C-alpha cells in the first residue's frame, strides 16, 4: 500500500513538472513583458507578472508598427487559407472518389513535396517571383505559402471524404446531381470539421512562416509579424518588454486555436500528412 | 513514399477507407477527375515542380546571386567541391547528430509523457491540452523566448544554473561551441514532444487494458508488461514518428537560423543552414543547390530505409 502511495505521488509530481516545462517559456514571455526595468535587471529574477506594467501591451498596439505587422500576417494567412482550401477540396475529392491515370503519381508528389525545405525552394521561387513582379507583395507570399500547405490540406480532406459512405454520393447521383453538385451539396457539409481543421493548419502555417517573408519582402510597410519579431532577436534598440508583448500577442492566437482543434489537427497530421 | 501513406492511416479510418476503395464510382466522363484535379496540379507544378527542377539544374552550374540568370554548366564540380570540403564534412556530422538527437529525444520524451498521461486522473483533459502548447507556438516566438531565456546576463536559465551551481562560465550558452547545439536541441525537442506524445497517447488507447493487467497479475513487472503487451501495439507508431521527426529535422530552418545562424564556428550548422548561407551570404547558388540536393537524397534514403525496415518487421510478425 505504501509503495502504491509513493508511486502515485511521484506520478503527480511528474505530471506537474512536465506541464510546467511545457508552459513555462510562454509564461516567461508574458512575465517578461510585464516586468519593470528595475526588476528585469535586478539581482533576483521576478517570477510573477507585475500587472502595473500592463501599459506595455497598450503602447505596443498604439504604436501602430506592431499592429501593421499583425494585420499583414492576418492578410497573408487569410489569403493562404482561402486559396489552399479552395484548391485542396477538389483535389481531395478527385483523389478520394475517382480512379484515374496518374492518381498514384499525384499522391506520391503530395507526399514528396513535404520533404522539400522552404530554404531550398526560396531561390527558384525568388527568381520566379521576380519575373512576374510578385516580389515585395503579399500576393507572392500567399502563393508560396499555399504551395507548401496545399499537399497537407489535400491529404487531410481526402482522408475526410474517404470517411463518407459512397452510398450518399450514389443517392445524390440517382437524384440527378452532377459530380460538382455531389461535392458541394453532399461531401462538403459532411467534412466541415476537417475543413475547419485544415483551415486552421493553413492559416497558422502562413501566420508563422518566416523564410519566404524575410526573403521576398523588402518594404517594411508590408512586412508580416514573423519577420518583425525575428528582427528583434539580437537587436537592442527596442525595450525587451515591448518585444515580448508583441511576441505574446503573435503567439496567443496560434496557441488558442490549436487547443480548440488539436484533436482534428493531430488526426489529420498522422493521416497521411507531414508538417515541417 | 508509400510507406508514409500506409503507416500514417489513423487506425479507425482503415475499414471506411477500404470500403471507399472497393467501390470506386466512375461518375461523369473520364475527364471529370482531371477537372477537379487540374487547378491544384497546375499550382503544384508551377510553385513546386518547376522550382525544384530549376534547383536541380542549378546544382550542376556555377551561378551567383548577383547575376542569377547567367549559369555556367560545370557538371559535378559543385558536388566534388563540397564533398572535398572539411567544413561540409562538419556540416554533415552536425546534421546527423542533430537529427538523431531530435528523433531519440522527441520520441523518447513523447513516449514518457504519453505513458504518464495514459492513466486516468482528475484534470487529465486539461493536462493533455496544456502539454500541446509548445507544439502550437510559432517557431519565431520560440526562437525569441529561447534566446531571451539563454541571455548571458539576465536569462532565467543562467540565473537558475548559477543558483544550483552548474552555471556556464560567462553564461554565453549560444556562443559556446560546446553548449550551443545542446541548447538548440533542447529547444527543438521542447517544441516537438507534444506532437509525439499526443500521437503516442492515441496509439496507447488501442493497447488492451485487461491484457496489461493480466500480465501484471501473472507477476510481470511494469517493464516486462510494457515490452510484451504495450510495445508491439505502439511499435508501428513509434516507427512512423521516428520517420517524421527525421524528415522534419532535416528541413528545420528558422529555429536554428534565428538562434545561432549555424554558429559559433559552424557548431550548429545543419545542411539547410549551410544551404541558406551559401545562397544568401556567399551568393553561390550552385553550391547551395548542390547542398540542398544532398539533403533531399538523404531524406529519400531515410524514407526508403524505413520502408525496408517496416517490411522486415512485418515479415517477422507473420512468421
């Protein structure tokens, strides 16, 4: 009995340690944002947030620079979501419901592209965008990000459509519906949760993306938050509290959304998709 | 590549998928599937296939970033040069160490956490959700907070290490050839373990509980019960995760780039970091492309190898 109790205590301690490790860095980001200079550079570290410093969040937003970054990120992420879902649904549908020449090749291509590093593709895409005047434009980033997230989205949606009994499609066809109508009226409503999950994946893939953004965008006006925040690293001009406040506002939406859809995301990721 | 597809099927979806496959429904004309496929295929062709082909071409040329439209064909020169270069050997070694440590660390930590969270206790739902936080955090934010936590003067990590008497002299962990890679590895594994543990947690759901209990009643210790009952069930998932972690780690860029740029003196320079600095610092697009191809070939070898191992394991099981 005694051994059992010790084992139980150990397990509780272990769970608390693991959760502490998981959450601490983001907590620390929040605490650092809310720490006065005196505490920050003093002898002992302050371990709890000082809410009298909350103005740092307000100032960071009022300054306009960070707000602009976040809006640019929002635009890129929204565009990427719409484009990759718009292309991914018909692709997933074709892969799930039809038998055709080249299907195996297409599937292999979708899996293969996921091992290509962005850092490798950034050079040829740079050349391509220069020719079509897509450098220094949010459109260019939307296209590049969509190309990288589309395979994941398509494979998740294919898996979702696979899960719908074919009888439903047949019933629709008996009623005279054409394939496109079957897709929009029967399949899409049924895979709505998977569409939502892949939308979250696509959105935050673009929200977090850095390599393309830092290489393709020169105009600071249209720079997304990932680049703006990365530029803070090693830079000494901005107060660290402001840096952490901006970074926290950038991080929080991603974490909150993932918590809501994490079950779908993990299922989708393991169901034939690979994220980088 | 099919191994990825085969192994990655969520356990529950297998039967439904089979049903879908057994009854393919040729609807519309034979061109219908291509109509649905065409926009996405065209998109992937333009933004993935063509750029990749260009990159393969570049790897056989001398091309500088300053004048990227002018390439001189040099055959295998780039490959001969990088493989003769001591620095590249170091990059390869660093890459191998980084990838193996990521795989072992992320899968090991993930398995430990999954086993820990697999018991039912109050607040388990919360614990499962909170544990995924690192995975959800953007890489940029992770690099930023890690750099701040490792700050030589004010970083909490140094304050903590000093307090327990393990402080690094000078505290400059990311500037130390000895400690930079371990620090980057710790950050990477911190970000990856939620993914591996959530996936393994769902694999553990299909371990028969009464079988584990029966083994324990029969006098098996927790370790032998794990090996006899749990391990065979989760082994394919562990294999898949190891493959995923390998591929992801071979292409991971921003975390390393933002924390150390591959330094100090190349101590954290993986293939992808080397490729990026060749292209944008040295402006040598040809050697950059060649380094990239080495990475792609390594990924392909790993995938082929894992497929071989998976097949061998399957044969072992059916014997």
